[in-house]
C-alpha cells in the first residue's frame, strides 16, 4: 500500500509541475504580446484579462493590476463588454483572494 501512495504522490507532483510550467509559458507568451501592443484597444483589454485569469491562483496581486488596467482602457475607449468583463474578473479574483485568506487563518 505504501508503494501505491508513493507512486500516486509522484504522479500528482509531476502533473502539477507540468501544468504549472505550461501555464507559466502561456503567461510569458501573453506578457510578451502585451509588451508589443502599443494601441489601447479591445485586443489589449482581452489580453490583459487573459493574463489576469492566468495569474489568479499564482499571484492575485498581479491579476488585480491587469484587471485594473483593462478596466481603465475599457472606460477610455467606451468598451462596455470590457468594463463588464473587468468587473467580473475583479469579483472572481477577490473571491479567490478571500478563500486564500480564510485557508491561512490570516484576517
């Protein structure tokens, strides 16, 4: 039985690291694209929100910064769908942040 637990734990760890690595590569790619975007348009808003979603669980602070930038751009270009998606993303990120606070016992 101990061998089974060891193999299960090893597989879980390997899969987790692989998924995290793939997620990180995708985030790096999206951040590179963002760095090349010079115009503030709906594409930049969408990219910022995708990056925010990627950062949600690993770094909520970075996620919040991307969401705020997306919301500001959306308001400047009067992109109602971008504003709505920004508010939705903000709510989700705040929920994830609150769950982390509760799980650590820090208030």
